[in-house]
C-alpha cells in the first residue's frame, strides 16, 4: 500500500501539482506528501525542483517568479 501511495505521490509531484493537490488526489494529508517527497528526493526519485514559498519568491523578486537570472556585479 505505501509503495503504491508513494509512487502516486511522486508521479503527481513530478507533474507539477502542489502538496495540497497531491494530497487530495491520493487521499492522504499534506504532511504525508511532504515527508514522502523529502524522502524520495534523498533517494533521487524526484525530478521536479524544490518549490519556493511565496515569501521567498517575494524576497527573491523576478528571479524566482520567472526564472530570470540576476546580473552579477
């Protein structure tokens, strides 16, 4: 059961769904999704990059929002 659930979570996460969307789709809590993603990232199963929170995006500005690299001085 857990292996099947973890595989579903990884598939959904790699397709770009948020933790809440993955949890609703799989039928578990967001905490289970976060724990599974963290563990699978360590094992190399996760291909999607880490998602920044909205507060981090605000601090990082355009670089985080649109993937624009900042010019270095």
